[in-house]
C-alpha cells in the first residue's frame, strides 16, 4: 500500500463485525461507525448490510482472496 493510500477511508461500518487482523491474525471486533482504511480488512466484510450505504467498498487492486478466485477460474 502506498503512503497516499494509508489513512484513506474505504468505508464506514453500519454494523458491528468480526474480522481478523491481516498481520497478527488475531480477532478484531469492529463497531458501528468504525471507518475502515485497510483493504485487507475491508475485503473480509462482504455483507452489504454491514456498510453505510449498503455497498461494500471496491478496491481497484485485487486482494489476496480475489487473486485466488481468479487463479481457480483460470485452472478450470
């Protein structure tokens, strides 16, 4: 992630969610109103109802799980 991307708010939570810290792999409890700036955390929250406005943020660069999904479809 570039320095310009750090601190950029990707979305705000409309519900409390559980996620894993992408570095330490420890459980996180993110409460309503939390502004998400890390794409690795944002991609874990796929339920649209958890995001203000009802739409998960989109990141133009594919995340780890997105790359896996692309690889899986290429193999078939």
